[in-house]
């Protein structure tokens, strides 16, 4: 592969800026084009970071309300929305300032402009002042990310109809909030507003929350959410939205019975997922092709139909995860520069609800679909000393392994800090570890990480905290 003389990158999110920084570190001149005045993209400014800031505040509110079980009584908290909003913004501002300094130190040329293709080798860059400049490129990476999806027929732009960007801006605390979609975005933001005082109702078209996620992980989450939310309606869709003195009048329809009912809501948050963002990019002028769902079509190395244009991150396909985008984009840059780089197949996923849910590798449902043999062990956190000291016995750690070789196939965790715990499992899968490897790894006591070791011990019926008799060995054939 010929090393490119320079690299142009569209988008300064978790795919774009890590790619730019790595390319610069390896000596390649880089132009980073971003329409916003700051670096970081959706993840930093309208996604991962602000949502986790608000979820931390929600967790503090929940801790205060649940502390009475420990004999600690707190006065009802006062939510100062302006100060909470300022604190959230300060977190993103500090990180954005850091990125700007790092880009400058690395010599990355940052251009604030909206880009569109004029030809297979030229962009038109529209600056905030309205001026338009041509930009010829040799090699280009599209890393424009994604945007909130809105169903057809919903009144786009309605002041009482929010997407995730609006909800994260904290415009107010609605009395009643309808969350359309029981995926991770809806449940995370629904949890935030429920903690802040909104009466939250969730509607989900399928028969369960977080469709596609291991059902063993959903059990503890659903129990807590049903206690915190006003209502959760499964197999339900929004049939109509109309004006109402309270804000919106929403018609909900049960997908199984066809029964309809109307309910008023102050606000409705549409959280049905995200779509790849190529608005205004005019990719057809560059000979680039998008698939049916709008993702830019690219080969496993990220190369599009235009041999000089690559794509990475959300715009290039699922899973739409920031850490996948970073890993993918950095691997792409490494290959462009002739360095060996392999994209890991073990991409962990985390839902930052309470309890957190995290998994990596194959799920039980995927293994069943593939017809593979599997042995499953589930360690309940009720047997974890650390979980009990946290008053959080509702978690579970689940391990799936090949019954013959003991090789790990997947790990799933539900409980506080699951998103941090899953990294050990990701490393184990990446290195081809077995149940025995995980079992003999010493986990400090008392910690939640012990649940991984205990689940591995449980796999062989040798768990210290739980008694599960091991099956006797089969007699050898004589």
C-alpha cells in the first residue's frame, strides 16, 4: 500500500480526532474539518459525556433516597437546574479545550467548515462567515458520525417533542415525560429525568426493554426501573401526536391487542436510535455509495467505492459505539501508513442505567442461533460480600464458555460499575483465555471484580461462595 502524502478527515468526533492525532504522531500532515467551533463531536458535546455527567447526578439522588435502608436519613434534595447544567457544560468544555490544545501541539490543521464533495478528489468547505473554499485531497476519511433518528410523521421541530440532544441540554424538568423507545438512550435519559422529578413513561414497540440484550441482565434493571418510572408499556407504539393544553396528547396503541388510549404529556423524548450523518455531504459527487439504512458502504479495511476515500465510526455501520469508532479509525490510519493493525472482534457494550449493563463477545441468544455448544454459569451478586456492603445484591455476572475447551465465548454483567468490570472480560476474550485462566486470576477482596472469578469457579462447581456440585467425570472407555 502506498503511504499517502497527507490526510483529510471530516468530523472531529471519537473516530475523527483520534485518527488525526495518530496520523500526526506518525508524521503525516493532517487537515481536520469540523463544522462545530470545538472538537469532540456528538459523543463529547451531545452524547456520551453529558449523559454520563447527568447520570452521575441521578445516581447521587438515588443514593440519598435509598440511604435510609442503611440508617442514614437525608433531607429531600433541592435540584438547582442552572447549576447542574453549568456543571455538565463545564465537563465538556474542559475536555474540548484539552482536545484543542492537543491538536495544536501535534500540528494538526483544524478547519471549521461544513464540507461537501465537488468531485471525487475535491471538497467545498463552507466557513461560518459564508465563504466557500475548494480543498483538494489525496486521501480522505469520512468520520461524520450519526444523528438522532426521528420517525416519519412525527412533528419535527415541535417545542414539546425532544430528541436526545434537546434532553441533554436540560431545558427544564417536565412534569410528565414520555420516552419513545426502550433502548439505551431512552432508558438512560429517562432515568435522569425520573431522578430529577419527572413522571416518566416509557413505550417500547417490542416485548422487552433493550431489545437484543441478554434477558438475564434485563431482570434486575427492569425491576428497578419499574419502581422509578411511572409506567413502562411494552409492545406499544405511538399512533398519533397532537397538541394539548398540557403540551402533547399522545395516542398509544398496543401492538398485540390493537387497543388505543390517549394520554397527555408535558414533553415527549424520541429515542428510537440514531442514523448515519451524511447530510449535505453530497457523497454521490465523489462516487461514494450509501446502503439502504444510510451507512456508507466500505470494505473491511474501510475503503469506499472511491479508492481514495475511507469511512469509519458511526457513519460506516453498527455498532454505533464511540470506543468502536476510535479503535476502527486508528486501525485504519495504521494500515494507511503501512503498519500492521487488526480490528478486534470483541467490542464491549455498556448501558449506563442503574444497574449498569455490559457485555462482550457472543450472547446466549447468538450462540443458540449458531447452534454452538455452550456451558453457562451465573454468579448472583447476592453472594458477593462487596455487593452487600454497597446494598446492591441485585447484580449478576454471567459467563458463557465452550464446554469442551473451556474457551470463553462471552461475558455479561449487570450491576453497579459493570461498564468498568467488562474490560477484564474483553481482554480475556481478546487473548483467547479460558475459564481456567479467569478462575486462577487473583481478584482483590472485597471487590465486585471477584464476581468474574467466582463465576469462573462456579463453572466447574468449585465456587467458594456458592455450592454447585460438579458433575462426576465420565468413566473412561475400557
